[in-house]
């Protein structure tokens, strides 16, 4: 037991008689009984009336999106993985409805945390809409005829999902020991506190008593499971390989002739190497001492239709990706032509390199027809187009692009000489 104050001392932000206030007071008392330090508590709150209490707590607090507080809390618990710290999540029945999968998942994975569900059987903050926890017959301002079905039995669900400690309690008086039991359990614990919202629940159901309502709804007040030593088993590899370590390391090896940025759009068909060609061009520009950005566009069905990439190459730092009106537009197929027609129409200058089999779209750019497909076939046409463009523009040393090409598996299948016939 300690006498640390876990609350700011200013008034709690709830309507008079709201059960959320009782949960706040019982939480403080439970934490004092545990003798835990203020800053060893991480309180994650959800959206809703209960969530605005975070400004009253002197502990660490995190305010989550509606229904996502359990996912946030689970992430924090997994990341700190420290038995001296206590992660507590406050969520309403509305947030529990929206984030049910997170609750089941967190119980299933056994995250070391406690969820306190503020079940006032409706969405309080937004004026009393029913949630999936609204009991049969319970009326709300937006459901004045009363619910015609039973609400979820959350405790049964979470017990079945594998939680270590689950208890339901009627939120009246001192139930701090119930919270102590949950807070001190190892692994995932949950307490469902039954309440009525005086502003919407009581008004819509005059004379209804909380204990009677809970009893009539068939929700049992009890401890559903209490395996207090069940521990969190890490669901993921504890020593994952860094995603950064094998990134492309850039050393300038070649020269360039660029004094201002140039934007290039490659537009062709899925499966014809547009994204690879864009990547090769970007990497080559980097080893020629330039900055580059690359933005890929393709339909969700990645195997058919167009594929396009917008590349910017510049001697200066570039703070954005994409260039809807390129300086250079390369079109290698019919799909690419259809995709890039609008961009071509906006070009007032620059160059348009287009496969010689295609009819050039309306454009203010200088049009150059090149037999991309005929020279190297459809699959390599995009790759060939960047060699062709680099040879034509000389914006940086061709040796940079040759280096990137030769360092890739493609060079085992495609002779580099094929790419160098202009
Ligand atoms: C994803 C999402 N849906 C809806 C809302 C609007 N909204 C804000 S508070 C709230 C009701 C909250 O009810 P509950 O979670 O039960 O908490 P209570 O207010 O009763 O404490 C809703 C629907 C939102 N903020 N985010
Ligand atoms: S509206 Fe209801 S849930 Fe919200 S603070 Fe008031 S009594 Fe509590």
C-alpha cells in the first residue's frame, strides 16, 4: 500500500453519478494497494466519455483511436516486456464493439496487460446509440423501442480466447480488490464493469436498477478464469533481422551533367519491367552522385494492365515523390499509352519517347519514336528504354547504369550488349 495520489485532484470530467468516476476511483485505490510507482503505470484510454479521464491521471497516458486502445496497449506491453511496468487499457462497450478483434487477439496472444471495460451498455459520448453489449429490452435515445436481442457476453468470449484472468463486476462501491487481482495477474486480464449512464441509460429506462438489469440480462457476476501465472508467450521472433541492414548502400562512383532536376515518367504494361527499369535508373543516378525519388503506380491487380513509375533525378535534395507533368515521358506499350495520355497532354515541352508501333498522343513535347519492343522484345522494352534515354540525354555516365545492370541477376539472362545498341 502507498499513499501516492494517482489523480490530479481536480474534479473528474463525468456527469454526476456516472459509473466511469467509480472506476477511476477504484483504479487509484487498487494501484495504491499494489504499492506501484506512478510512472510504472501506462494507462491507454479509448475514445468516449471514459477516455477523457486521461487528463486526470498522473501516470503515463496514451489516448487511442476508437476501438484501437487494446491494440495500442498490446503493442506497448509487448515492446516494454517489463514485469515492473503495468499497462492498463480503459475502453467503453462501444470501443470494445468496434475493436472486438483486438480484444480477442490480445487475449489469445496473452499480452501482459489489463483491460477495464466500462460497460454502460451504450455509446455515451455520442448520445446513447446501442452497442453490441446493449441487453435485450434496454432502451436508448436512438433505440426507444428497446433492443430485441441479447448483448455479447464479453467475459465468456475473452475466457475462450485464452485470457489468464477475467472477472465481471457491478460497478458500485468499492471493488478495488477485483482490480488488484486483475492488475497483478500475469498475461492478459480483463475486468468488465457493469454501469448505467445516468444521462442516457437512466433517462431512457426510468426506474431500472443496475443489479436487476444485469441479472435479467443473464450476465453472471463472477470470476470466469483466474490462472494468474499464465505467461505471455512471444508470438514473434524475438531477434528479427533488421530491415535496414541490407538496404542499398550508396557510394558515388560516377559523374553527372545535371544542373537542375529532371522528372521522367516510364509508362508501360505490367510484367514488362517498368518498375525494375525505374529502380535501375534511380540507383544508377545515385551512384552518379545524384538524388532521386521514385513513385510506382499500378492497378491492385498487379499482373495485368498498366504499370508506371515517376522518377525525379536532381543534383539537389528532393522533398517529394511523383511528377504529374514530366520533363521526359517514355511510353512502351498500349497500356502505357492509355495511362500516360493525360500527362502527355499537359506537357508543354520536354521529350516523349514512344514505341514506334504506337500513335503518339496529343502533346507539347518533342516526339521521338523508338523501336523499343522490336529491338529487345516486350519484356525488356522498359529496361532498354532507360539505356536509350540515358544515351540520348547524357544526364549522367552510362557506366553507372551498366554497373547497376551488371550487379543484378538480369545480366545472367540478358546480354548487356543488347541494351547498348542504339
Ligand atoms: C472509429 C470511430 N467511430 C465513431 C466515432 C464517434 N464516437 C466518438 S465517441 C463514441 C461513443 C463512445 O462510446 P463508448 O466507447 O461506449 O464510450 P463511452 O462514451 O460510453 O464512455 C463514438 C461512436 C469515433 N470517434 N471513431
Ligand atoms: S454521458 Fe453518460 S457515459 Fe458520458 S459522462 Fe455522462 S453519464 Fe457518463
